[in-house]
């Protein structure tokens, strides 16, 4: 029997070589293809950032115009997909429905049987546009409102808000949502991206890989956090007592959603951008969120001096998304809209590597056994 212990949750294990995303967890640095996330959040758009992730360089103006046009042209959904969204039980969470709808999309994709690089790039355009459409349409259906047609003249962020809310969004709302999309677009080998890469490495299609990734992102330890952050902030707004909320949550043995990260020991750089944005915009719940953050960090430092548990991206994402009028229960699904860009980049890269991902386990079960050494087994065999 093995005596060594494998790191729990593959913590600290380098599992592949990738040129897409760099994280320095101790310094709190994140960059896509060598460009710091703060630069991208300040100067880029979701379209430009997605081009960067997929093709490795920032687009020139012609490339950006072509990319934007292709994403807009990909805003088409077979009526059967909308039928599915209308027919699923209303008890289903947006992530469950999205996972099912994305799986179904593959059967309506014009490149369904083509797993070549070029076809996968075309599918990546379609999936990026279609997933955003599905999320917006799902919310309209839930609210009993008519589905809004996509507007090809709008940016990806503006079209999403248009299809979600049915009115032309303000420039501030669009820019705010665009920043959230950029910040969530990729994050190296997080759980959902790793899942996508493992699936892609089997030579399965991109829809399978993204369906699997959505399943992973759905978990509360990953993309499910922001929907759980907002009720905490609302509670602080109501009671004015952030310390009490923090203490009682931790006393119950529960985790504070929006805090802690596998990789970052310094503050998550995305949280910093979103906090600054929320403050600048005068977001509705900025004060309550800031009070909760202060109380949480102080209590976590007292209770866990051994482990740096800092604010992660999901805490301030909840405030920012609410400002952009994305309802709390749709937040994980919105996260999917952004991360489809990163998943696609990783799937394309993984397919180029062309090697099945199949790690080994450190066996920790019993030593070799036979019917002679297992009590009662031989007798049972004889009876049988
Ligand atoms: N609140 C309270 N305690 C925490 C928190 C938290 N938010 N995060 C970590 N801890 C504690 C754990 O209880 C654990 O304690 P233990 O050593 O006594 O068992 C210790 O810190 C280490 O936690 P792990 O779960 O082992 O660390 P890991 O790196 O696996 O976890 C994770 C990272 C899952 C994100 C964790 O910090 C967490 O659960 N956070 C809350 C959920 C959340 O905000 N998720 C969004 C993450 S960002 C994203 O996915 C985009």
C-alpha cells in the first residue's frame, strides 16, 4: 500500500503548459497573453480581449471589426432551443438549464460532425454568442416577458443587456458589464477550464467540453458564489451589523462566499478592479458591501492567521452585476457568458497539444487479496 500522500485537490500541481493566462497568486497578478488584467479592464473590450485569448495577440482595427461582425452574425438560435427553454421545469436553476441547452446546441450546429481547428473556431464564435443569448432569453421567459431579438449593431455586452432587459442599456451599464466580462473571461486552470481541457483532450467536440465546464462552474465553490454573496450584503444593509453576520456564519462552520481562493494569497486583482468600479459608479450597495468586506477580512485574519483568505472576484462581481441589472440568480449563468471565451481558448490550445489527459492515482486501498485471504469469500464462492 502506498504511504505517500497526493496533494488534495491537485493543489500546487502543474498539469499542463499553456500560453494563455498567467497568475502570480502571491503578488496578486493576473494577465492574459502577457497583458495585465488592469490594463485590459481599463482599455479593452470583451471582443478585443476574446480575440487576444483565442489568437494570442491584440487585433488590429480590421481584425477587431471582422471579429465583432462574426460574433454578431453568430447571434442565431434554432427555435427548438427556445422551445426547450420554455418547456423545462421552472424549478430548474439557470445553470442546469444552460448546461442542457448547450448540450442540445451541438445537434443544431452546422459544423456538428467537423472537429477540425477551423470548425472549432467557428463553433467558438457561435457558442460565445449563443450562450449569452440563452442566458438572456431564459430570464425573459422566467419573468413571463417576450423574447427580445438580438441586435447585430450592438456590442456583445450591450446586446446581452438589451436582450435581458428589453431596453437600450446606458453606456455606463454597458461599460460596467463589459469590464465584468473581461475580468471573468479566463483564469488559467480553474476547475471548469481543467474539466473542459480534459474533455477536449479525448477528441470529444467543443460542445461536450463546454457542457462539462458549465457543470463544474455551477458548483458553489466555483461560479455559484456571487448569487450567495448578494443576500449577505442585503442582510448587512438591513441590520447594519456586518460583524454579527460574519461571526454567526463562521460560528455555524459555513464559509463566507466571495472570500478565499486556491491560488491567490494576496488580494484577487479582479476584486480590486470591481471594488474601484463599484465605488466610482456609486453602486447601490457599495457601503454595505464595503462594511461586510472589512468585517469579513478582519474576522478571517483573527480566526485563520495561518491562511491568507482574501476577497475574491465573486464578492464585488455581485455588486457590479446588480448595478448592471443582472438578477442575483442569473449571476453564475452570466459568469458562463464570460468564461466561454477562456474555455474556448483552452479547448483550442488543448486540441493543438493533441494528448489525452489521464493522470494516475496513488493507490491507497487494501493489499492484493484472493479468495483464500478474504474471510468468508471462498465459502460464498463454493455455495454459488
Ligand atoms: N470562509 C471561511 N473559511 C474559508 C474560506 C471562506 N470563504 N475559504 C477557505 N476557508 C478555510 C477553509 O475552511 C479551510 O479550513 P481548514 O484548513 O480548517 O479545513 C481553509 O480555509 C482552506 O480552505 P480550502 O477549501 O482547503 O482551500 P481551497 O484552496 O481548496 O479553497 C475556495 C478555495 C474553494 C475558493 C475557498 O476559499 C472557498 O470555499 N471560498 C468560498 C466560495 C467562493 O467564494 N468561491 C468563489 C471562488 S472564485 C471563483 O471560482 C471564480
